[in-house]
C-alpha cells in the first residue's frame, strides 16, 4: 500500500488523519512543519503528501515549492487550509499542481480524496532515488524559506 506523508503542526489533526488513513491500509509518516516534510520527501519512499497551509518554520506553500524544485513534479499533494480564500490560494499555486482541500475536513471524504489522487498518479510520481538536488541543500532551502517568513 502507499506511503503518505502528513505535514501538520496540529497534533490532533495529525492524529485524526493518521487513524483514518491507517484504517485504510496506508503507511504513514508525519512531520510537524514544512522543513521536516521536505526532508522526508527528499529521503524518498513517499507516494502522496497531505500538508497544512499554515505552519511554523516553513509553511505548506513554501514546502510544496521546494518539493517541486527538487524534482518531485508528479508527487500528488493535498494542501489543507481553513482560510476562507481557498480559491485565491488554489489559483496562486495552480502551477504547482496541488489539490486545495478545506478544513475542517470530513475524514472519510479526505480518505476518498487520497484514494483518487493515488489512483491518478503515475509510477514516476515518486522517484525512489534521492537526487543531488535533495542532498545537504535541503537544510539551506528550509532555512532560506523559513527566514523569509
């Protein structure tokens, strides 16, 4: 079954997503902010990312931009947000090919969204080898983006 990375600074939300996705047979990895999430993606083995938008250290959009810059252009990503301007956010990040999903979310619907995104992804969605772009540069990208926030 697929491995999903959950990136959220809210422990309760991470726990709820973890329980629901584990019940459906997914292997889960978690991160508390975008910098940690980026490191995990770069380590390889992630088939889909579910990330919050607003987080400390590195927000969801900055993490997604860095993930795409690292060459993970087909990795399916779902961005969760409680912000009212979801449509504006979706337009802003459209070139990053990310699904924007509302918070609060219905766990069963999120599971269906995950299933749909995984079914639509291709085998090359997750390059297993860590490329040179994901080497030690990961820390500097995370630090650079965190410093801009």
